[in-house]
C-alpha cells in the first residue's frame, strides 16, 4: 500500500535529511564530479519511484523492490538521460552504504547487492544492443548521445593539443573512473573515431591519435574484466569487434582505420576476432592500387621517406614497422621485416632490433632470424642494444639472440659506447592499487631548461605492462606534470633502489609469463645508462626480512595497533581503498547466496575468495611496506605505516586466520559493497 499524503510528506522530509547527510559523507566524496552532480536528482527519482510505484517508503525498502526499481521502473520511465542512468547504480550503492553505516537502515548489504545485480544486467542489456536499437546499428545512446560525443570530443581535443606539443597526455583519475564505470563508452569512442577519421586527411592527425589513445584505455578496462571472467566484459569485447566489422562492411572503412583498431586491441592485450582480421585483409586488397608490384627503387624511396619522417629514430621507425606488420599473413610479415633488415638506411636495421621486444613471439623470432642473415651490417649501437635485452627475452629465445651477438662479433662489429647518462631529478611511485598495479614516474633534465619524462606500469603477477619516455620538453612542463600526477593519485618520492628492485622483480615476473620487456624500458635504460636491470625476483618473504627481520616475534597488538589509531587508519584507507576481491565467481556468489548478516557474509568472503589468494595479498602488503619504507629522505611522508603492512604480510605468510586481521576484514567488506 502507498502511504497516505501526510505520510508522503514526512517520508520526503526524511529522505531529504538522509540526502543532506549523504552529501557530507565520505561515500559522497568518493563519487566522481559527474556522479556528484547527478546525485540529488537520482536519489530523489529513486525514492519517489519506490514510494509511489512500489509502495515502499524509506525504511521498508527490500532487495527485490530495489532491483525492480533500478532495472525496470526508472529505465522505462524516461526520467534519466544516458549518463544519469549509467551513474544511478554507483550513486545508489554509495547512498545505501551511507544509510547502513549510520544505522538508518538495517539491510544495507542486500540492498547494495540488489543495486549491483541491476547494474550488471543493465550493462549486459546495453552491451548487447537491446537498449540502443536504432538506425545506427543499435548504438545510439538516446537523448544524451550527442552530449556524450561532444564531451568525448572535447576531452580528445585536449589530449590532441598535448600530443602536438610533444607533452605526455595525462588522463585524470576522475576521467579514468568514467571509463571504468561506463565501459559501454567504447561504442561512443568508435563513433567519434569514425567521424574524425572521415574528416581528417592525414591519418597521423593528433586528434585521431588522441581518440585511439582513449580507445586503448577504455579497452584495457574491458580486458581487466575479461581476465576476471566477467560475462559483461566478454560480451562487450565481442560486441565491439562485431560492430567494427559491420560498420566496415557497410561504410568501407579504410585499412588505416582498421589498423588503428587492431593496434588498440593489441595495446589492451585483447585478441582480435577472426572476422575482424579477415575484413582487414579484405580492405587492404580493396584499397590497394591495381598496378604492378612496386620496383626496388620505389621501395627504397618509400623507406627513405619513412626515415626522413621519423628523423632516423629507430624507436619511432620500429613502432611504425610493428604497425605495418600487425595482422599481416605470416609470409608477408616476414618479407617486410626482411626488407627492413636488409636495408642500409640509418635506423632501418636498428628498427628490426626493436622488434626483438615485440609482444608476439613469431615477430620476435622473424626479426632475429633476419638480423642473423644480415649480421655483418648490424650496427654497433644495435649490438649494444641486443646485449642489454638479452636477459629480457623468454629463456627459449635467448639462444637465437646469443647466436646473433656471436655472429656480429665474428663479422667484426664492435659494441658502441654509452652516451653520458641523464641525471635522475625526480622519481615517484604510486601505491599498489586494486588490481596490483603501481606506476613509476621519472624526470631527467636534458639541458638547463629541458627535461624528459618517463613512466613505467608494473603489475603484480603480470610484470612490466608498459613503459614510455617523452622527447625533451620544457622543464617547467615536466615539473607541472609531476604535480598533476601527485594530485590525481597517491604518489610518493622514492629511492633509486626501489626503482631498480621493482624493475628487476617485474622483469622476472613477466618472463615467467612469457612476456618480454616493453620497448620503452630499453629507451629508459639508454637514457639512464643502465645495464644492470637483470630479471631477479624479490619475493615478499625476502622483502620482509629486509624490513623487519625474519625472527622478530609476532604480537597480536602489532597487527591491530593501527586499527585504534584514526590518523594511521585514515592513511591505510587511502592506500588500500581499492583493494577488494573482484571476479565473476564473486559476483555469482553474491547474487545467489541466501546468507544474511554482514559478519557472516564477511567471513564467507574471506574463506571462499581471500583465502585462496592469501599469497597474493601477502605479497601486496609486503611490496606496499617496501614502497613506504623506500620513501625519499628528502620528503618523508606516512612514516611508520610501513610497519603495519609488514606485520600484516608476515601474519599472512604465517597462516594467521584472515578474520583476525582488520585489513583483510576490510577487503572482504569492500567486496560485499562492490568495492565501495
């Protein structure tokens, strides 16, 4: 039954008071700016629909009614625009968590789970195209489609301006979270790319590059979901690639456009579908000029143009070569690499050396084979690079590289000397986030008023996921970049020892997974003149011995002392706020369980999902302790918190029950709340 009018007024006042409290809470502060802007409207529409449509005033909300409201009533009512509908589950989950934490409702946990079930089904619904059926292949997002495209176009334009100035294009945490919370934005990005590509004559236009950069970032978030076996992520990946194939067939999109799509998929480490590869080959044949094969002179002229375009930089030429070989049949791919290896133009042969770090093993194998056949003309600089990367390749490939190095030396090639190293002016490292990733940012002055910035992305159990270095930029811009990064994420100034140890460890981790180091690491090693980055695992237990000693007696008060210190616990929450268990198995459990009671559910999460990952959590705590301990002596922050993480790691390794550790209980609680 719906309340009588007088009761309605009282309920509206109560909801208004709840909203005021929520706006002043930490849960509200955790929302993005866009979500905060929609917050009052979303909660008002939700509470009104619950009261008038379902007869459920505040305090009488049930899981079934909340799920129905989020999945049926509000989406069908037309009261929300596209972004509001997608932001609704995140806003409501935070609001319900606030109500539960403050004792205003007793059933917050099942209500939050209901919101997340609705969110999951809504994403599947949208990703399958059922809610976007229109004349544009079912990917029109309705009333706010134009607004979404305009916003993405403005964002891409800002990045394009940075690209033109050869400065690093930073994506803020808020902007990153938008792609994380709204993965179907990949369809808007695809539409934006098609429009920009059709209106841009030069395919290397900065705006197009910016759009592809955003697409790669959005696809990486989907790949994280695929790795966790989320069904929505698998469906989005499949639907995105299918849409590219359909749009290509209907609009005859160019091979250059498809090459960019394939490159974005490769950067995100998503496998291209057979249909996408086939239509790419068809477009190459369709757009190829119907004339005789190019002569030797024409090929040489094309190579000379390529060298001139990149100023002879082998890294830039190598990147172009990698793009040119992507998705080619193996015979054509090998032939093109062979042409580069046989060329005597400066930078061309060195570019083939860069392919020795290509993420795909067949390309690495072909590059080394062709270099071996042309060992006499391997340059001294190329030989030095081959020696540096010898230990960066999987064990089974080292013999090919060793044979090449030996052959070059027999032919009389001498190893080039190193250039003077660039000084390391700035070095920052981020916390390890919820997926076990941490970033390193370096600044190296080149001249009094110029500097180069380098970045490395390390991932637990993956290795070195990415590495890059900019050309020289104004020094004040480099300093501004460091300040911006510090505002966006929790970064600390760290020692050179932390940098070296982290790189060596993650090199070893990546090689164990069959993944060589990225090319950017070679550029960074050359800038700093480092030949000591040899793979060497630094296990969590070894880290603990460095930090607190292996034989220090355990104390229950040690691991829990920070729980009663609000200042210290606030710092711990800043570091671990994104730590929770996330997988399709977790989601299936939360959707199907009939278990009630937050404490019982927390224990069950610890038993089913945290316990099998005990070693992972122990290693993450150990590396976090090491990160905190290796803060630069110049800027010492968060002193003492490292001991807490070291003690937690030690207790995890020793097998202490997880429910006795406050940090692990908090991980389980966040898992119940979907990471909120």
